[in-house]
C-alpha cells in the first residue's frame, strides 16, 4: 500500500508553479488549455470547490445586511469615463466591444473590469432620501482585465470568473468608516473559515484603488514566499458620488452627497486555500469547502464482498443524513489506487470498511492532513466524524498561521530588508517616515514592494531606513505576485 508522509511540502516549496499547475490538472480543478491567454475552464470538481468557498462569503454578506444584485457586463464608454482617476487606473486594462454584428456601435461598450461605473449611475436613480440609506449590495460575476503581467490560472486572470464585489452608500463619513471596519471583519471571518492566514495593510497613497480615498488589502504568502493579495476594502469617500450625482435629502431637507465603500475578492482566494494547505501529494482541503468531506472505501476480501459493500453503503447514507458530504467509491479499482486518487483531491477524511472493521463493528478513519489512522465505533460514527472534521479544520488553520508568522521578520535598514527578502523570503516590517519618496526608494533599493502600514497593527517607532528621520510608522515589504 502507498505510504505517504502527508505533511511534506518540499516539492511544493521548491517549485510552486509546477506544483500548482500539477494540482489543477491532477485534482480536476481546471483545464488550462483554453486557447485564449488568461482564460481557463473550470472542471466539475473545481467548480464545486469554488461554489462552496463563495457560499461562505454569501452567508457572511447576507448576515451583514447585504443583498445580492446582478448588473450588466457592458458599460457605455461615457459612463465608464466619468470618474477621471478611475479611468486613469483602468484604461489600459479594458476590453472594448466596438461592433454589434456588422454595425459599428455609436457608443463603445466596456467589458466591466469592476462595476463602480455601472452600479453607481443606478444608485443615483435609487437614492432619494436618507431613508433609502444605507445601501449594501454585492454581486458575484465575471470581469475582464487586460492584465499585462504574466497571467496565471486563478491568480492573474484576464477573465476573472468569480469576482465578488460589494458596494455600499451611506449618509455620513462615520458610517462609511464603520462599514470599512465591518468589511475587514467579514473578510477576516471568511479567511479564518478557510484557514488562510493574512496581514491587513493600508496601501500606500500612491497605490490606492483608482478613485478611492484609501485602500486596505489582505495579503497571504505563497509557498515561494511571495505575497498574494487576496482581497481589498476601499473607502471611496464622495469621489464617485460627486461624479455620478449620488445625492440624498437629509432629515432637515438639505441635499448631500453619499459616502461610499466597496470591497472585493476573486477566485484568487481559492488558489490561496490550495497553496497554504496543500502538500507534495496534492490538495488538502479544509472541511468547510471540500466538495467531498468523507470518502468511504470498501476493502473487499474474498468471500466478504457483499457485507463490506453493504456496510460501506450504510455508512455513507448515515453520514449524508447527518449533513456530512460523504461519497462511496465503489469503482472496480484496487483500494490503494482509490486512496491516492482522493488524497490528491484533498478529501479530508477517508473511511475504510474492511472485514476486520465489520467484525469489530467499526470503521477505520484516515486523516488526509496528517495520515493518522484511528478506529471509529459504528455507534459513534456521526459524532466522531463531525468531531474529526472540526479537529482537522482547527489544525489546518493553526498550522498555516504558524508557518505564516515565522515568515514575518523585523528589519531596521535597507540592507537587511533586502537580505531577508532575497535569502529567507517572506514579509519584512521596517520603520518608515511616511514620505512617498522614501517609500519608492525603499522599493527600488530592496526589489520588494510595500504592502502598506499594518491596519490596527504594530506601529514600530524608529528611524526611517531611507532618510534617517524619525519614523512614526512602519511598513511591510515583500516580493509580491
Ligand atoms: N472594486 C474593487 C473592490 C476592486 O476592484 N478591487 S481590486 O481591484 O483590488 O480587486 C479585488 C480583488 O480581486 C484583488 O484584491 C484580487 O485579489 C482580485 N483580483 C484583481 N484582479 C485580478 C485578476 N486579474 N485575477 C484574479 N484576481 C484578481
Ligand atoms: Mg514596485
Ligand atoms: Zn524617510
């Protein structure tokens, strides 16, 4: 039988790119052979994973008072180009529809790269008085961005197939500010559920979202020690409100512009789930999102085939009734082949049912994450399996956070920032005076990117690593995706 040490992450770390494309293929997540750059095909198992990840997000947003909407994919050029800064940020990334059949269109249509410019003109029609506020909506749609950096499945797409964007409008700046904090908490809960560790930073001013007052970003670390931005939260102030004329009547009869926020994640978060928990064998999925949580494998043995099959079926049914996503693998293959098949696909628990298990009135459970084996009494099946799933969730999260924290380093000067980034990899915290010129120099001299100041984080006082003036804050620097 195949012996695997399930916590090995050597191949994964030494050639992450190769590991990632291998997993997409071997675990039936995506077919990456579609003949347009930056566009890929979701396969059934991958799509199930995607749907369970975004079901968590839906639940959190609905619980936080958001309502789901769906806006058109095409945005007329004149609407799209109203907000000057937004346009400057996205112009180079827009795909344009110029023709309808043989006719040249009078007004070009943008394939949305994000939806501020399609949603806010409609907000203008919906918002009349303070009683219409706040508005909290979200949609999960595809967007197109003509990315010029190297494209990568799930991570840098030209068609982002699963873009969750939330958009809100408020009567006061304080309410918008509170919404930003709530969005951060929502995303924290989301990533905690997925066991994906993160830092939250306030992006430097010169790198805010196009049209935003300020932007917060969630970053995690890929196995090659580069950071991956897995979500952003933006305070838009009144920038868009002024351009799209989003005014409301206050209780005193005055007309004022609303304050807005927006926040988004994409299927990049699924790449994060895959890479932080995966190992050299393949996927290792958190139970919350695993399309199959328990795979039941009958171990037939000579004249015992019928009872083995019967018990295995009963076990699957019992778990299904208890709300566990269980599946019986009754294919005509050797058990060892089946084990490997489901290990690669990251199924959290394998239950084996053999003649000996039947005799002892038990099943044998094997954890995907550790390879640990244990017997579970038939009478305690449901409670023990659920308990084991919870344990696995907790252990995956804990393990991921532990390795993440080990990769956050402190440095005082440019040389050591550069050294850490180049030799050990990860994220470096370094004092900064707050001036853009020093920030840019820091990036140039270290070859890293500034993620930003930590949001509600540790603000080390010290000496700016560039100008040697007193530093009131510190920034996180890393190589980024
Ligand atoms: N309207 C706001 C929310 C917005 O568009 N923000 S954003 O540009 O930062 O995108 C939100 C998140 O989508 C990013 O943090 C990133 O995780 C993901 N994303 C952006 N471009 C992507 C791309 N080309 N491929 C995959 N994911 C992408
Ligand atoms: Mg740079
Ligand atoms: Zn400085």
